[in-house]
């Protein structure tokens, strides 16, 4: 602005050199125009100062709002993080509880299966022991089907002798489980005839 004023003054001075005959009235008129332009520039300068001041005020206000928003955002972030952590902790506790329950069920099922297998094994061992005891005490003889005693009792007295049983093809001894045993005489009462 100041440059413009100097330029106008210089222009007026240079113009006055070319026209030596400038009257006072023209000079006053030129000065008045320069003053008017200067006043107009001063008004614009003052208006710009007000605009800049308004902008500075608005920038300060926006900066404060931004700082407040940052504070609120930081607090909200902390609260959100705390909520998420609590939620994750709750989910983790729930998952652990579910896993423990599942593990307890699996352990109980495994224990029940183990007891069942132990029981089955014990019964199998007991059966094997009984078989071994039975095998050691008396040989296993295949059960023979019921027969007709008249084919063995050659003299027809209803009593089968050892010789009659041997002649009919039976091997000795005849045990109490054999169908022929009731027709024979067990003198020592040990459940065997012809030992």
C-alpha cells in the first residue's frame, strides 16, 4: 500500500515536470485523490486486520475444540480398551470353564470305560483261572449226547459195568457229567467210574 502511495506521488511529481503549468487547484485535487485513495487503502487494511483477527480467534477456538476432542477421544479409547479387556477376560473365563467341564466329562467317561475294561478283564481272568483250575483238576471231556442204555447194558439188568462201557467204545473214566454215569456204580463217590 505504501508503495502505491509513493508511486502516485512520484507519478504526480514526474507529471508536474512535464507540465510546468500546474495550478494550485489541480495540486489540491491530486492530493485530495491521493488522500482519498490512502483512506480507502487504510479502510481495506483495517478490514483485513479484522478478518485476520477473526481467523485467529476461529483458529484458536478450533484448536481448543480439537484438543478437547483429543482428550475425549483418548478417554473414550481408554474406556473402550477397558471394556474390550473385560469382555475378553469374561470370554476367556467362560472358555476355560467350558474346557474344564469338557475335560471333567472326558475324564469321567475314560474312568467309566477303564472300570468297564478292568471289570471285563477281571471277569476274563477269573474265567481263565477257573478254566485252569478245572483243567488241572479234571480233564475236559466233550459231552456226549444221550444214548440208549440198552445198547450198552448187554445183560439188561439196568446197571452198566465198566467192561460193558468199554466194549461199547466208551473211554474211561466216566464222569458224573456223562449221560451214562447214572447207570454205573461209583463205589468211592468221587464222581468218576473206571479211574
